[in-house]
């Protein structure tokens, strides 16, 4: 499936040789969609224009060649608007106070800073109030599982981590910094993150391949006293559950009576399974390459063994088509084509399908639409997008506000319920079971719910004023 982009093409036209309508026709024939036209300079004989065109990546080069082939047309420059916003990176650091004289300098640096250093030396907990630690998260990746691109390395992962840092700041006021590690060694990753932890109030693990991501997260959670959160796992799980809560509310099915089939038992699938079990799902069947996980069987993957012992109480065997009959819910975190229209027709009345594989879901909404009651995907061009952005800003905002030592299951459940609560009874419908990523109520409700859950479960080191 081609990925869309937008380019700005600057062309110089000899008006005695070509008409502007011919240029537009050539762009359209080459697969482009003209969305804006700006005249840069014009005379009786010639004109220079900037033409903004939506185009698929695969057609980007062909578009410029097609326009340049017209008589009297010179393509001056083609700028990809996505690349333009990445020039020089997307984030920067800014001081919070100005240094305008010697007195300012002596307070923020030598000699005045020494007093602050000694105060923290005598009481390390003061680092939370006297340094950036109180509001700063490290976004850490080794570049081994970046989006749907796979193992592309730490350099290529940086634009994604920068983007995540932007979202932290814009949506939740959290200062985040991208850190991409040039190693795939599990022990070295753990050791490096532990070594840099004094400067951060939380660690957001991102795009680290399975199964190493499990050990890295578990070890860091055990060995650090700040929240460690692998967003590919738990962010996906939290938002999935939020959407499911509302979908079940719409079809009037209690979660305790629901049969769900989950396909894809990697990092995200394991986390989704765990949060569904914590939420009290009635029956859960996990399916992966070898078929349904069955209790009592031994698997090479430790996570599969854990899931097998806690799911599939009726010991169903086979692939998706074999276990989907009568299921109320399908949850996919696997690959395209896993679910068919026949499978959906075999589900219980008012079936709910969350096909979250990216960029192409397990079943296309157009195929499932005649048979499904509620459909969700991981994509923004369909309704009900399951997007991690709904979770991680508010999750860390709440954890930082109460200085949580960890992010536990109760905090994740609280976050899911808070996200779901943003959709009111009047708003709830088949096309709207999950709020927009830009709904300003999301971060506020999630952060407050997460902090409250942290306090209730004893992992908070302070109580925010609004929760006293």
C-alpha cells in the first residue's frame, strides 16, 4: 500500500509554449492531486509558480519527470513537505531563565549552583524538585522495530523519537528527549538506561524488538525507582481497552460475558491479553503462527506459555477460522489478511473487530463493514483509530505529577477507563468509540486517573494538590 506525502513543486513556464491547464492535467495524469497554487513571479511571457501536490511516495519522482517533459516548462525545485519539517530536527532546548548579567550567571552556574549540588548530595530526593528530573522523560529506542519498517537502526529511528518528544511536550507539557542506542545487546541497553536514569523522571521504551523488549522492561522496572513504560506494548493495550469498553457499552455486552479472539502474540498482543485479563474478560483465546495457544502445551516462547495457562479455558484448537465462531470480539495485532468476511459472519451478533495491524489491517473496513457492528483500526484515515498518543502523554503526566516509582496494572486500567470516559453517552456511536488524539480532555483525565491509581496502590511519592 503506497504511503501518501505532499510536495511543493516550483515550476517556470513559458506561456507562449504551454498553458497552465496542461500542467495541471499532466500532474493529475501522473497520479497527483493539486491542493494549492501560489504565483511567485509573473510577466507577459513567463510565470513561476509553487504547486502543492498530494502524491504517493512511489509517484513522487514520476510526477516531476512528467511535468518537466512539457514544452516550455522547467522544474526549478521539488520539496517534500514532510522532509522540510525534519530539517535540522524537530525539537530544541530552551532555557527557562535568562542570563543577562554576572549575578544571573552566579546563580544558575558557578558559584551559586554549588549550594544546590550539595543540597541534592545530602538528600537525593531533592533532584525531583531542583533539576529537570521532575518533568523529563527519556524516549529510548535501539531502532529494531520502528513503526512498520522493522530493524532500520538507531539513526533512522531518531525522527520517530523526536516526533514522540514533540507530542509529549505539546499534549502534556512533559519535556522528553530522544535517545537512540547503537547496540542490540540486551545487557548493554539495560546498563546504559540505568546509567542515564538520574537525569530523568521516567523512561519511555520505544520500538525495541520482541522478545528482548520484555526482558529489558522487566529488568528496568525492577532495578529503577522511576516509571518504565514500553509504549508499543502497554500504550497499545490501554487504548485498545478504552475503545473496547465503549464498544461493549454500545452493544450492551458486559465484558465478563464476552468471548474475544486475539491474534498476534508479540509485544503488543501480550500486553493486550494481560490488560484484558485484568479487566475481567470472560473468555480470551490467543492465536499466533502455530494456531490457538492451548493450556498444558509447552511452547518455546515464555510469553506464550504464560498466556496459554491463563487463556482458552475450553482448549479450542486450530487457526482463526476455527476459534472465531461465536466470538463477540476480534483483536488483531498481527498482519494483513488474517481475518476474512466469512470469519466475521461466523462471530456472535453485533461483532466488534479491532484490526490494528499497520499500515494494512487484518481485514479492511470496506470488507468487514456489511457484517461488523463496531470496527476499529490503527489508521487515521478510518474512524475509531487505536492510537497510542491517547495514552502515553497523560500516563507520564500523571506518573510524574505524583512521582510514581513504577507504572502498574491498576494505573493502566485507570488510564483506559479515563480515555473511554471522554466519549459521552450522547456522542457514542459505531463511528466514535474512541476520542480524537487532539481532544484536550484526554490528557487531563488520564493524568488525574493515573495519579489517583498510583496513590491508591502505594507507588506515589507525593500527592498532587488537586488530589489532596
